[in-house]
C-alpha cells in the first residue's frame, strides 16, 4: 500500500510540475503585450530562478548538516555545459511564441517525443522498437492537426516555426543530459549549476540583442512569476516526482503540460483553438502513452 501511495504522490508532483510549466508561455505572451523584450523576460526569470534555487540549496544544507554529496569541479563543469541547452530552450521557446500562438508553440515543443527517439537511436546505435515508431507517426500526424496545417486560415510566421523546432531540439538535449549528468548529487545542486549554465546563454543573448535601455520594471511585474513557473517549481516537482513514478508513468503524466498550455492560451489570450487542433493534441498525448506503456510485461502477466 505504501508503494502505491508513493506512486500517487509522484503522479501528483509531476502533474503539478507539468501544469505549472504549461502556464508559462501564456505569462510570457502577456509580458510581451506590455512591451517587454525577450531579453528582459529571460534575464529576470533566470536571475530570480538562481536566487530561488540558492535559497533552497541553503536550507537543504542546513537540514542535512552539510552531509550531502558536494559537486566536484568536473560535476559543476558538466552540469553548466548541460545547462546551456536549458538556456537555449527558454530563449528559443519565448522567441517562438513571439511570432506564433502559444497553442502552436507548445505543440512544436512536444516534437521532443520523436526527436528523443532519433537521438536515442543515434547515441545507442540501435533501431527503435515498433512501439516507438508507431508513437512517432502518431505524433507527426497529431502535429499536422494541432498546428492547423490542413486548414490554411491561420497564417503561421516561419520564424516562429523555426524557433519552435529549435526549442524542441534543445529541450530534447536538456532531457537527455538532465537524466545522465552528475546524478549522484542533490537535485537542488544540479538545478543550480544547470541554471548557471543557462544564464550564460541568456545573459549573452540579452547583451547582444537589447538595443533599448533595459526595463527593470520586469523584475517587479513578471520576473518572480516567470521564475516560479519556469525555473523553480517545475524542475523541483519533476525531480521529486519522477523517482516515485518511474520514467514511463512520469512522461505520461507530464504530457498534461500540453492541454494546460493550450487551455491557458484559449482562456487568457483568447487564442482560437478549433476541434481538429484538440484532436491533434489528444493524438500527441496518446503517442506519449503508447511510447511509455510496457505492453510486453502485461502480456506476460
């Protein structure tokens, strides 16, 4: 019964993390509508994010009386290097939603499903299972419906599509490295160093692109909200929830991010979402379920 309770707890944590992250792009779009730039949005998010994770690390250290495994210089370097893809994901995703609706942006971000299969195939030098191949085709078909490519009544800006696909590619890299780099140290330490690596990318981008005076009001208006929903709450909940659910169930639950993001955009931004787009979204979620359910063990049982 206890293990079942742990799984339920994990499902709740992952669901809450995914829901929180799903709301993020809508808040970014609202910040854009008030005239803030991508540089201001990402800079404020990462600065508050680093402060928040530093505070969490401090309290964890006090609680554990400094007994936790400390990161080695090699760990720090590898995590910061891995974190650069985290910074790129935020930048590319926010640039995407500048040019295309949030409901389309989140669907493009979900292309990590087939990109992950492709990356796994390249790194492990073996062909994916039939199950994964079927899931990939369902994702691609679902994407055609969800991005409304069949009906040409929505004119999609090519810049948004390119940034969206780049966001998916860097998000795939983040997910792969996050589960493999310096796993022996605490998730709060890992989050901190990955955030610092991401911050280097974000601050470099801000320095290169911010042509007007930096509007520091972003720190009062949107910075805290964006850091909580983007860099503090989701990673902490996900890293606490995934060990309890396992990767398969955790991935299925984290797909909640997709309908939450589209619903938020529909309610708060009045984005038009037609029935075929919802069908496409359901198909993408179905593909994630197919990819992560172990059919063989059920047959054997």
